[in-house]
C-alpha cells in the first residue's frame, strides 16, 4: 500500500513500510534541478524529518535518469541557481535530512547529480550508470559538496584524479572502490534501493537515527572526548521503550513492534 502526491516537479510516494520515495520529475530536462525544485525538495525533507512514520527516504529520478544537476537553461536565461535558503544547493547538499536517505541512480549522476548522490547516506546504482565531477572541464568547480565529500569516500589520490580530470566513473569502478553500496541491473536500481530501505526501516527508528548522527558527527571529535559525546546521543536510546521492546521481542522470538519512543 502506498500514497502518492505531487509537489511541483517532485513526486512523493509514501509506502506502508515507512519508506518515502522522492522522484525528481523533470525527465525532459534529464531531471536537472531548478530553484523551484530545490525548494520543493527542501520543504519535503523538512516534512519527512518531522514525521515519525517516515523511517527511510529513497531519492531517484524519473525517466531513467538520476539528475543532471543544475538547470543550466534557467541559469543562462535568468542567472537562477538552485540554492535553497535552508538546505543549500539542490535543496539537499548543505543540510541532508536526519532521516536515512538512499540515492537510487539510473543513467548519469554527473556534476550536481553526483553531488546530490554524495549527500545521501547510501547509493544504489544501475550497472550501466555513470558518475563524475566534470566541472573543471567547463572552467568551474564542484562547489555543491563534491570537493568536500568525495575525498572522504574514496582514497585521496583517487578523489584528486577524479576531480582534476573530470573523468566519468563507471558504476563498476565506484563499486570496486566502495563509493556505492549495491549495483543492480539496468532499470532495477529503485527496486534494489527499496529492498535496502525496507531492511533499514525494519530496525528500531531511534537506534537508526542515533547511529547515523554519531557516524556523521564523530569525524570531528577529539579521541579523548569521543565516547563522552557519543554517550549523549546513544544513552536516550538505551533507556527507550523501543530498546525494551527489542529485547522482549528477541526473547519471545518475534518481530519487534517499534513505537519510536
């Protein structure tokens, strides 16, 4: 069971499993993001982050394309840039959601499209999809998070080569170097992403969100204070009703019923 709604150029499909599928719906523009779409993405992420029934978000694109990044036609015509006031470029990359988010990539995710994927927590990609940051080939820089995130996802020298050459990266290369989580047959990336999303959504929501928060924030923690700072985030989970339910369900050999409390 699912419910679907249209938010301007963004389709939002709410599944009964607690997964929300966001589809950038501008296939004629290869799902390039204009300002209106960036704001729609940002507002939708606000809504989903505030919804306890939303456990995981899957982001994809319509028509066999992930996203071409910035809408260059809009930029050339009016100078418009797809930068949301709150979440930054593409309505996502400066402030990703607290809810776990998975990119389901078909076709090309290059330039801003790659930066959108990099801002997600997990990436599932079709075997024939391609990635890359070609901005230097156009005299530009990948300022939508690509320069900041890619070096933390793959080895330094590989990231430097990818950025300075602007070369396209195959899904096989990305998988080999740990940049994407799973590959799928062409046209099946969303199915594979949904399977991963539903595996995550079956776990305790408080534990999932706290675990994501620790992983993201701990990179800047000093080692002598890391465990104390982690405790602030994980201790409320340890004392939650969900933690008791998880232990009880394990003892009773049944599936837990999470309440998010």
